[in-house]
C-alpha cells in the first residue's frame, strides 16, 4: 500500500510516499527556516503564504521521486491538527482537493501521532515493541505517551507551560544564537562546559514537565554574569556575552533540559514496568545530548526528527490497520489545538 503523506502544520512544507508504513519511497521537505531566521521565529501569516507557494511542487516532486503516478497512490494522508491555523489550512485544503480530483481515500492525521511513527521508518526491521512509552519533544509539545498498541495513545505526562523546543529557541535568542535554537545550542554546547552554570530542576508533581522556570533561570544568570539589572532589555544581553560564556550557557542549559526529560522518563518507566520500548520523537529528538543520554531508546533517523511527510504517511498506514475509516474530503476540518487522545 502506497500512501502520500502531506505535512504543513508549522514552517515545513513536506510530502512523501511511503510503502506499507515502513519504506520511504520519497521524502521532500522545503523548510522556511531561512525566512524565519531573520525574524528569530515563525510568523504564521508568512508561513501560510510560503506553504501556498510550494505545496503543489513539493507534492509533484514527492510523486516523481517515488516514480509514482496518481494511479499508484492508494491513499492520501494529511496533518489536520495541531499546528498553526493558516498552515494547517493550506495542507488540508490541498489534500481535500487532490483526494476529490483523483478519487483517493483521505485520512486526517494528528501531528504528534505522526512524530511517534517516524520511529517505524527506515529501521532495518528493528521495530519498537508494545506496550511502549513515547517521549514527544518538539517546538510545540512535550509529552510522554503510553501506547498499548498501534494507534492507541494515552497522555501520561505533559508540559504545564513551555514546550522543551520552545525553551531551546528562547534561550538561544537570549544568547544571540540563530533560530531555530535547538541545533544552534547543540552546536555551541560542544565547545562549552555543561557544569559551569547550575540551573534548577522544576518541582512539578507526577510525570508533568515545566520549562518556563529554566528559561527564566538562564535569563537571570546571564544578567548576573554580565552585571546588569533585571530591567535590562533581554535582546541586548547577547552584546555583553563573550563566546565562551555563550557556549557555557548553551552546554549548561542543554544538560539541564536533557536531565529534566530523562528524570520524568525514568519515573514513567518505574510506574509502567511492563513497557518494552521507549521511542523518542519530534524536533528535539535530533539532539545529540538527548540521544547519548538515552542509549536504549529508539530515535528516528535524524532527517525524520523534524516535520516531514513520511511520518504522516506511516501514521496513516497504522491507523488504517487499526480500522480507522477515511474522512469526507468535502468536510475535513482543522483543529489547531486538539489533543492526541481525541
Ligand atoms: O517537530 P518540530 O520540527 O516542529 C514542531 O512540531 O514543533 O520541532 C522543532 C523544534 C524547535 O524548537 C527546534 O529548536 C528543536 O525542535 N530542535 C532541537 C534540535 N533540532 C531541532 N532541539 C534540540 N536539539 C536539536 N538538535
Ligand atoms: Zn513537529
């Protein structure tokens, strides 16, 4: 079964063809990072406009790279939730139109489900086993999910404020490192001392996370280090930091963020001793430090950590296997904030 997956929930326009949920035949990702690096973050209206410009060429290339015509495609899968409203609209309206035009079944896929299913792609047959825990760490989400089987998601831990990726992005901004912050901090941390600055671990009960306190702690320590009051404009702090301080802050923050994630994951494993595998996914799963801290866990190949169409097609395949019915292409709606449990 060949599924065309389409993903436009944030700032990547992506399409891919995947065979039977595991084999990538093509995977095309056009990133808007260059546009948003200038602004230091995503501007939703600009993102939607960029999706509109490239979505059809991206889909055409995905079909061409997979050496497929429309006749070869068995189903279309598209991200309908959660994400930026305008961005989701472009992908879903495109998918709806194509499904009607080419008379293909259309499936709506939740973005976090698709991140999890990146772990089933290009794995050389080593697949995660159920029941499993999925740590989803992206720019918009930080959750621990319990999966009893395919397409069964229970949220057992979630962030009460910022997502971990968002925290990487905000800390990078204070340090004057380019957007997106995760890869910049990953790189800077290689030349920094992770023990130079001590940052607090949040005291959040249960399996929930909090990252806003860590972000503020970095800000306060930077202010103290360069000797300015807390009223000093945060966007000017970077001018007062020397490169070694930047690297040390990056390394210390990254170490703390990884420790916080691992602590909660360990707690979850104690609570669910029957768990057979741990899978990590979402943009932050590209982190080298996180990969080294969790040697037993499954991580997607790096190219599939961030947003892509292949993971949407993979998730759709397992939804179909679980008996999920196609959606009405005349009615498919978007849900910018809906949970993975719905
Ligand atoms: O999954 P994703 O591409 O988009 C969302 O669904 O949000 O995740 C993007 C996030 C950004 O916050 C980015 O800074 C972070 O993933 N990220 C990383 C790394 N690469 C990307 N965070 C830490 N280390 C990395 N190497
Ligand atoms: Zn994502």
